[in-house]
C-alpha cells in the first residue's frame, strides 16, 4: 500500500530567538571572514531524552537495512520518512514513532524510487524533503562509476515513488564528465542535505565540502568553506535562487598519522525562511585504523545579512564575502546519557522533529547512517530542546 503524505501533517515550527553573545573564533592566520561562533553551546540547548538502536541489517522486504542519511517527519512527528543511501535499491523507509515509557521507532514499509523515464540513471541518495502536496524530493550526490561522473541531482517523486521531474542544478555544481576533476562537486562530498521551509516557499541544500573551483580539499583548513543553496517555489516546482558562503568549524589536526579525514555539512532543517539548523559531521581515522574520531555538531544558522554569492562562479577571486551566521547549539560528544554502543558516536546525518510532548514541545530526532557496515549501528537519538530551539504546535 502506498503512503500519501498530506500538507496538513506538516508541522509549523516557530523558533524562539537565541540571545547568546557571539564570540569570534580566533584561529591563527584565519581570514577576517571567519564566521562568529559561540565559544560554547548554551547549557540548555539540548538534553538526551532517549535513543533507539537498530542492530538488524535486513528490512521487512529482505533488502539490506541501514544507510539512513536524511529524514522528514509526517503526522506531527508520529511518523518519519528516511532515505536509505543505497545506490543499488534507492528507497524511502517509513517509521512509526511513539513513546510509552521509552521512545520506540517501528519500521512500517519501504517505498522504492523509480528509475529510468527521465529519472537519474543511478542515485546516491542523501537527503529528503516534502513538497506542499506531499511529493518526495530526493537529493543525490551523484556518482563516479566506470570512469564516468554522474552529476548531483534533486528529483521529485510521487508519495509511492514514481518519478515526476528533476529540479534544475546550476552548471557550477556539475563536475566535468571525464578526466581530472576541474570543477563542480567532489566525489562523495556533494549535496547531502535537503529541507523545505515550513510554508514550502523555500527549499535549501548545501554541498558537504567546497566546490573544486572554490577551495582546496583540506578538512583541516582554518575555516573550510562550502555553499548553501536556496531554491524558491515557482509554479509546480522550485528554481535556484540565492547562494551563501557557509564556513565549517575548523577541525583540529590530531597528532597521529591520518588515514582518512572529512569535515562537512551533512544536514539542514529549516525553522523558517531564513533560519535553519545545520548538522556538521567530521570523521578522522588513523592510518592503522586503531583510532577513530567522530565529531557531530548542531548549529543554528541565519541567512540574514549574508552575502548572496549566486553570481560567483568561484570564491576567492574577490574580497572575502560575508558568510551565514552560526551559533553552536550542541556538540553530541558532550551529551550525557548515551549508551556504550554510542560512546564514540557514529555517522549521524539526518535531522527531523518528533511528536510533541504534553506541553507541545517536540524533540529533535537525529539518525545515523551505518554505511551498511557491521561495525556501525543505525541509531535514533531524541534530543529534548530547551530555551535555545523551541517548536510549538
């Protein structure tokens, strides 16, 4: 049975303004456009209200379970849709969320996404949003397969997974199809996030790391920059509009030989037309794989006053631009009450609102992408919001 999302289910998120003094980050030789970031999260931003960990790697349809990379809530948060980052069988998983004494997350069904007939030939699905009529918007990083680069995409599907249309993507994001990578998004560091504003007039996404032509690929840069994209609703679809510079928090270089490192923006959740929650994820692994560091941080960001860079094909050619403003709300590594399985966190990539409590306040749910690995888990964390972020029915 296909599941239809209704616009009436879409929550109205009203956020209370933060009054946090902004302190500039002081990194050696940092450029003057390093964004203001609070020196520490406000103490009441989030507390851990619960967690649900899945250890099964097979879903009800017999497909491999996991890879949950982006979420959106339905029915006032009592259901979740989550995109499974499976390029072989791209699909959306539907879950029921409830709370008796503890939080529960129950898988309900999988919605397969149609391919062919104008849809992308292959998807690397990473993010998920809903249109006002309940259609699915799926963002794909693109893929490098058989020496050919498939471009990133934003594709609209019906609630039961039938292809409708692709949204336009500006050419600066499209990698050159063959040969050395000269421009566009980087492989596996492309579009990761997707969210619509509560009134559906805006759609937002961002690249995980900098475009090839914008900056070098250095996860330990003082203020690594990426781009946040705004789309505006026109007619039946969304059209590219403004773009903004987004400066990631610097990742300190550890004192061991590094085998792999990434520092990127992996999820957005719109609070209104100009303020969003942003999820930054950093991962460092030592050369001998003995040491693994996960850093997961949630920020509140504002587009007010940020420079529109939609006319700039490449950054760095001109004077520094004003990036979006950021306030650190939570560092997941500092959250008390995590179970031992999450002592080192995991690859958290998705954000959505959960069902309201008796006071009408909704928890923020964050989900991990287990990469379909036996060494990782699919975990849902329920974060209780304090005065810093609040949602009202």
